[in-house]
């Protein structure tokens, strides 16, 4: 099953493999619990249009020339203020490279690291299959590192570079424990490089957010952020905060890749950040997402009382442990027949084989009644299997 623009997880009738290609579904799924998808219907069209008009009225003619490969200075300055205030990132405009989402950010990093002699990178297992595919395509050997209830197992790191999601592990939802954070920072200070994917840092519900790891060891951490979860993935806006040793190489990779991202969209995002419109949008999104998260928890408790929900303190998805393991393909086929999009945890693993015992369920893109009906149909599928 594929989700257009989000990478392939599994084909409806075939085993999943990293980098596999499958056609998007021939029909739209009525109840699609795709993880990590924001509510596209809530994109702030009015705010965006107003900011775009302001930009078009005030932007100099030079804004329509070939862009700075590092990104528009206005956006890099606005991001500096925002990331310092919200995530505790140590940053200045010269350390930022704006990219076309997290995917291009990882591609640029992968090429820069490979050109400098890096041969391998450790990634969390389970993690995102598209990210593994991008890093492999950049020329790096991708190695899986286990994740447990404390986050990535730092003692299992073998490469000199690691990609991690410490604030809300993707997809299990666990938060990197204080002891593991300390161990990872010690590993970085000893010569390792951490790529911190802070993919849903803006969405915290039941706990105070931990500051970004980058703020602790800025010369050994690459910070990766994006507007894909907060606004929309179709904008293709992301950013890298880079140690000084990587700025030139990543900037060159960006210039050679596409000569820079679209200036107008960058200026609009900068305007939203500067006027606090972005903050207002996020506050509304948090309230909406929390209500939908609660609806998922309640629906699982009502229709699947033996299932266990975790990873719910933040983000756009939760992990639902099933009462018993079921056949992967039978689960996918039976769900498809009910117009139900579900995503077993297996599909995030480097080795996706075996029975399905947990689901990664996104809730942000579904209204509460759809969540309730989707979980009811899922319960029927599990009873049937």
C-alpha cells in the first residue's frame, strides 16, 4: 500500500522492501490511518493568502531571480528566532540550509557525508523506510539499531553517524530517556555525528517538551526540521541546522541539486513566523490533534479493549499493540475490503516479515466520527481473522 508523496510501506499483495515502488491506491480509502499526516483540510489558506499578497506587494525585484542555495535570508532569520525560542536550538542564519522537506535534507546530508568519506550510517529500527532508501541511494550503507522503551539503544551504535528521532521516536512514539540522551551526547562528543529529526516537535500534549539535542552539542548534531507536519507536505519546506564543518558541503549539494528552493514560499513562511500567525495556527492544530488523539484512545478502549495504546504524549500518531498477532497480508487485505488504511509496525522495520502485532495509527487527518468508525471496522477485521 502506498501513500502518494510519502514513500511506500507495502504493496497490497506483496512483501515490503525498502525503496519498493507501488502505484497509489486506485480508490481513496475512506478511513486512512496513515501515520504522520496532518489535517490538510485545516491548512491556513486565509493566512497563507494574506501573507502571499503582502510578500508580492513588498518583495524586491531580486526576489524573482535565482535563489540563494542556502535559502532566503528572511526565512533563515525568522527560523533562527523561532528555533531558539521553541526548541532551544543554537543557530544563526549562516548555519541554516533550507531544503525541500526532510527527504531532500537527508539526501543532501547523505551525499555530503559520502563525499567526505563516510561509508555507513546507523538508523533506528523500526524507522521510516523512505528515509533508509534515501540514505542508501546517497551511497551510504544503512544499518539498523534497535529501539526499546527508552529509545534508540546507544550502546548498539556501530557507525560514526546516526539518524534518530529522540523527542518522539518514529514510529513507536517513545521519548529518548535522560540516561540515553546523556549517553548519546557523550558518544557525539567522542566523535560521532547525530542527525536529529525533530519531525513533530511542535505537537506536545501531556508533557513538557524536551529541548532539542542540538542545543547541547551544536557542533556534533545536525538538526532537521520541516513544515510538512505543521502546515502541509505539499509546500516542500524543510531546514537543516548544520555544524560549521558541514555547511559548505551541504550548500554545494543543494546548489547542484536544484539551485535553491522557491523564494516566494520561503518569504511567506518567514512572514507567518514573524507575525506570530504560525504560532496561532499551531495552537489551533494542537487542540484539534489532541481531541482526535483522545478519540482514538477512547475508540480503541471501547471496541478493542485488550489492545494497548502508547506513544500518545506527542505527535500525529499512536502505536496500538494488538491483543494477538495476525497474518500480515490477511490483515491488509481484509482492511482494504473495508476501505480501511492501516499500517502495521512490521512495515517500518528493516526486516518486515512475520505476523503483525502492532499498528502505527495516524489520527490527525481524520475527524472524530471517522476515527470511531475506522476503529470499529478494524475491530471487525481482527475478530474475523
